[in-house]
C-alpha cells in the first residue's frame, strides 16, 4: 500500500509539469517515412512519430550528424557525419544503432537520397572539382564500394521517377541560400534527365529559387520563392510549365523538404510541418526533446584567445584589456588578473586607465548603443558619461591631465568629453574615406601634453590624408600639412617640443624585369614638426660621436601656428614601410615590414594579429633608431608616453620605453593564465546578435535598407535566440536576418563552437593525382588520366607523374599496399594516410600481375591544382589547334595579387598574338580588375626598328586589341566588375551567361566577442548613366551561350567554342597591320 501511494504521488508530480519536456524548435533536415520522422537537432539525429510527441536521440557523437534520408523501405537511414574526421556518408538502422561508413573520398560528402531500389545511397561532393563551386552527384552501394558519378556535369539535388528510369535534378545553386529573393546567375534551376534517350530538358524557367524537386506520381513538388519572395512549396505537372502554390507562407521560408511519396515533411519558422499529399492539408508537428542541453550550460574559460584591445597604465605596473567583451586588469608580477565587468550579456570596449591610475574609461552596450562609462580601477559602480551616442565608436584616449576623453566614430567625427561636466564637444568631422576596398575605421587622433590641443589626420578629396591640430580653448583648427603627400599618425612628443607623423613622400622606384611595371618599395618617411618658432633645426650638423644632441630647455607648452608647415623635417632614418607611429618623451616608436603585401592594405590603422612587425624606437637626442630583437603583433603606449605594451603570439609584454631602447627587449611578460570568464551562451548570443544588427544599421550601403524596416527585422529574428542550440545556429539566424536585405557579400561565420566541436583525426584521404575508370572487360581499374606538371606549370607534384616511375595513362592499377584492387572496390578506403606517409602501388600495362611493377609514392591531400592546370593546358591546346596558334588564352581565378601575377604570366606569353581569350569563369573576385584593364587598354602607336632587326612595337607591352572574355554564373564580385569595366571601355566581346550578381562589396569586417566575424555589404557600384551595376542580376554577356548539360557531357565547351569563333571573326575584321619599314631618309 505504501509503495502504491508513492507511485501515485510520483505520477501526479510528473503529470503536473514539474518535469515537463520542452518543445523543440529550429530542427534541420527532416526526413519522413510513413509514421516516422528523423531530423537533426543539437547536432544529433532524432527520431519521432509522425504525429509528434517525445523524440528519441539516435546519435550522440560530439560532431554534427545531418542530412538524414530514409531508405525506400524505411528500415535504414543514410546521413552525413564526421565520426572519422572529414564529413562522410554513413548508414545505420532507422531506429538507431552503429553507423557504417560508406564514403572515404576527400572533402565533404552530403547524403541526398537513395536509388529507388534501395541498393545505393545518393550523395553530393566536390572532390573532382578543380574550382569548388557547385558539387557533383554520385551513387555509393549500400554494401560498400567505389562512388559512381551520375551522368551529369554537375548537380545538387535529385528525385527519381516512379520507375527510376528518369530523374529530376537541381543543376546549380544553393537550395538554402541565405540571400533572399536571389535572381543572379547562380539561381537554382530544375532539369529532367531521361536515361533512355540520354536527353536533358529544363523543367523550370523562373529566374529565382527552384529547388528540392520531388517526383510524386505525375507531379513535381518543389520549393520556389516566386510570388511573394518567401519560399513555399509548389506543384507542377510533369511535362508542363504551370506551377501552383501548395503552401502560402508570408513570413518565413519552407526549408529542407523531404518526401516518402505520401507526405512532405519540411521546416518552417523552426518547426516541423507535415503536408499530407492526398488531402493537401498541412499540420505542425509538436516535438518534445528530452535533452539536458549540456552544450548550453554556463562554463568557465580563460579568455586569453579572445583579447581584442589592450591599454598600458602610466605607472608601468599593469595593463587593462578587453577579452571576450569583459574588462580585465592584468598586473605585473605574480598577482592574479581581475575581471572588472563580469558581464556576458554586454560588451565593454577600448578600456583605458586614467593618468592618475584611479579611473577606468570604456564603452559598453549595457543600455543598447555603446555609451562611455567610468569605473574605479578596483571595480564598483559605473558612471555614464554619455547617454545618446547612436553609432559605432572608436578608441578613446584620456587627456594627460585626466579631465577630458577623446574618441571618434564611424562617421569620421572626433569628439572630446569633459569628465566633470559631461559636456560633449565635436572637434571635426569628414565624409572622405581613406579606402573603399579594405577598411572603414580611421581613428587617427591624439592629445598634446598640456591637454589643450588635439592632433588628427583627415582624408582629403585626393585620398591623401592631411594633418591638423585643434585648440580646445578657442575651437580653432590649423593645418600642419597640406594634402600633397599622404600623412598619417600625428603624435605629440610627451616633452612638448615636437609633433611627429609618417608621410608617404619617398618615390624611389623599383623597376621590374619585364619593363612595364614598377613599385614604390619604401614610401614612408618619419617627419618631425617643430612646434615653436625660432629654434635651431633638429639634426642640424653632424652629431658629436657618443654625445646626444643638446635639446632646447624645457618651456611651457606652446604651438606657434604661424609658419608651422615650414618647420617640418625628416628624421634621419631611411624610408620604409612604416605604420602605427607613437611618441614618448624624446622617443618615437613605429612598426615596419620589409615588404608591403595585400595583407597590409587592411592594417593601415590597426594590426591584423600576425607577429610580423619590427618595432622601432628612435631617440631624438641620439639620432639613433633601434629595432627590438623580436617581432611584435601589436603595440601601444601609456598616456604619459613612458610605458608601452606589445603582443607577440599569445603573449603580452609590458615595459618602459627608455629601457627597451637600451636593451632592445619588450619588457616583462605578463601572466594571463589567471584570466577567468564565465560563458553564459544565451546572454552572449544576444549581445553578438545585437552587435551584428548595429553594424548593419551603421555600415549597410543603403540608408533605406533596400526598403525594409531594419528595427522590425532585428526584432523578428532576435526572437529566435532563446530556441537556438549552437553557435552555428546563431550564425544561421544572423545570416537569415541580413539575407532579408537581398544583397551580396553578407558573410557571417566563426565564433566559439564550444566543447561540442567535432574531434579531429590525423588521417586523411590521400590522392594519387589520377582518374581511375573501371575496365568492364578486365574487371580492373585503369588510370584514365594522370595529372602532373604541365607546360605552363612545372611546379606541380603529381605522385605518379615522375620520371622514375614508369606509369602511363591506360595502365592498370592492380593493388595498393599489396591489397588487390578490383573494379567496383572503393580505392579511397585504401588511401587513408597520415601526413608524409607513403604507400605502394602496383601497376601494369596488362590486366595481369605477371610483369607488374610496384612503386612507393606519397599521396597528396588535394588534386585541385593538378586538375586546374591540366584544364588550362587543355584549353590552350584547343585554342592553338583551332586558330593555328594565332590566339592566346588566359584564365584568371581571382582578382588579387595572385590573379595579377597570373595575368602578367599569360600577357607576356600571348600579348603579340592576333588575339587573346580571357576566361574569368569561376573567378572568386577581389579588387584588382583595373590592373588588368590598364594593360588591355594599351594600343600600338608606333614601331621602332634597329638595323637588320625585326621592328619593335611601341609601347612594348601592348596587345593588338582583339579580346574576347568568357564569363559564367560562377564569376563573382570583382570578376563581374571586370566584365562591366571591359564592356564600358569597349575592349571586346563578352561570351557566356549572366554572372553571380554580387557587386555590393565589403570592407570593415567586425569581430564578435568570441572571434566570429560579420561582414557588412557597404560598397555599391553604379555607372555613368546612374544605374546600379550587377547586383542581384549579374554582368550580362554580349553573346548568350550556356554550357548545357548535354554538350558538356559530350566533352564540349560551347562557351569556349563560341569565343574562338568570335575571335577569328575579330581577327578577320581587325588584323594587326602596321606599315612596313619606310624608306630610310637622306639628310
């Protein structure tokens, strides 16, 4: 009786809801079979009945299992997971059990479905692609074996006809593109393949999303955003073009649909929905998820890997830093660090200690937008100094007297605030940007030692920066320089005699070997301004050996503004690549690199994190420049100019400037092992989301947000956060939000994925640099193509393309490491290796072991470059043969320094041909397209001749003007700008299809507190007629030619063929004819 009473009480307690299960949300990749649904949640696979209710977790690996697909009989499920390192396809019983690996190929493999007979799993992968864009579709036998490629040139999704003889497939595009209402060249389209006739037929003609084809009876169900721009499920009779809406959502997309032929399961607004095809009715499936949510629990970490800002105290005893959005003070010696803010839900930025060491100033988004606060250095209450700042702010600086704080904002306005009165004063503002490709922030300002003057640089119309000084007592501004040179980093000497800055005024040129390029290798000089008139020029005469120059007697700080520009002198140091100048008392510090590269473009105002900078300290009296022994990643100075911090790798150093000058050492390494931070993920995610929303508010190119209510959009997606299960889902949520703006380059990624991150593996799939094809007659594999060095690139390591290995195309691969290999065996399974491991391959020209040869080779991790240069070499040979050697060819893969180098390589080889075909298909963009245009625009204006020699063209590095460009849907960003530039300048003809459609570019990547990143689309292009260019459409070709599936599978490249045809016609109409050498004069 007693036991019965206890049982009844327990039942009542549970039924009362004390332990009620939570309803889940934001499931992914649902799959249905009759009365069962499997989906991904918390990175695992779960099983639930089709009526909903309590779900069961059927995988629990620390990585992510996703894209589950029921087998036709419902007994098994195929899915993708990373149990063994790289993503692969696995299969297991539908109720759960031990997964069995099916694929071993390199890169990702995503399960897509099953063959109708259930004997094979369909997956997609890019492992054969030489430039990763759209994947290919493959089968793999459920019993194990080698992947078999579909008879397609590419494909993303597939659905079979009831008899299995035909299938619908998505040819291109991203079926879950975060870019809403996308209509550029890569929009998903649906095609029909008939295996009997080998015919490919387009099924959809809507320019927009056409995805997830599901062949059910005589009808294709699919997802499209036609209509209201929201993705809904549509139905279309096979063989017709008319589509009807099955669902009519107007808020959130229908996503990840899957069918068993009787119903369609999908996700909408984060919930599972089930569409009954017979009744046409849809119901929401309520799923209860019994999870301990362990990955979301608070945890304690050391945030040393999330340090974003450091400030040194004047006394040289400590630094304050921002780490993971909290403020810490880190003392020297063995004292532990102290967290002064302890706020997971807010971000504190740019902490700075007051000159007297009593106060800490910082920005915080505690109340929405970032405001300026004060706090005592030992902790305690915060005192707000501002309440109405409403946009991105930049670093703050205490005045030396501790009475004022200087800072800037994203509009290039500079302010100072009186700490006692909280009065905010605007110093100056500008709307001239320094750069339109790499960075936004310009926070180039500093105090004078008497706290009455501010110096700063502002960009001028010619994009050179000019140095100014501002008197806080009179409100007057004075120019220190003009804008003839580019002048940056103005800083006052703490002793009050000088102002320093870096000026790009050295135009010593380095010429290149090819006589048509030059570079300014050491543009910057460090300059000194005498603030007081009538004093002896610094560095006059030869310095006395071993004796420092005598400096003027100390005087009250004074700036004689009259004639200031005439008292500018260079420091006696060589010009170089100089950055981040700071000033102490009679000392000047700056960073340098030996060679300017693309990386430094983004680091003009703040370092990017690499430990690569040489740190200089120049002593004015000694006229001597010393460089610290070790390179640094960053450095900064205290307000009084006597102390400095530096970073190198993950370490922070603190030292006195004078001592570092003598010892060339950075000082004491601080102990950051005692930093302690509590991670509250829900609070962090809200803060990260709000930062993302604010960055788009502040930096998005359109002030009307492409017609959207940005506040409402933020509220709409912010409501998702309590239901999220992972950092990846937060990135997805933010991507969905910014995707509503219907714009390109909205890249969001990274962050702290926490303890649930996928474990790594030392094994990878090694590759032999060859295509293996089964020989049905022999039952063996043949080496169909062997990749290795090409005529234009001999630096390619092909494992089988070596002079000491007697292997040729057409040979049989008989064994790997002694294991016999038969056609149909999964040879990738035999190529699981570690870095540097060698294997043995046995080959023969005949399908027998007798006379076979065995070689030891080292497999490679990627064949991409081998395949890419083979493709280029094949194209060059095709063009050479078709034009009798009259036409050159180049492929430009990206618009960066590497792309410029590739262009120059081909330009040198082919510029004197009768024409050049320029291929920018698959170009991933960048910024250097106008480098290419500069050379294409050149024209022959004369010839010059030397006795008995063939005449030269003048200028020398010039083509004949016959150019054809090939572009396709994979050409993006600056590659598209190249096409528009090429067309606007009437340089030739463009062949192909509309490009990606993304020309609202990006700069100003912002880091989240957990080291994620958020790009904002902020740089839009329009033409001379006042029309926005390219965005959400693409750069149109002059001649529309698609490489349709049938022609590609037949081995043709119709776009290249058309380019050759057009080029030959151009040459015929515009031959290079220049007069022969005229009669020599008699004078």
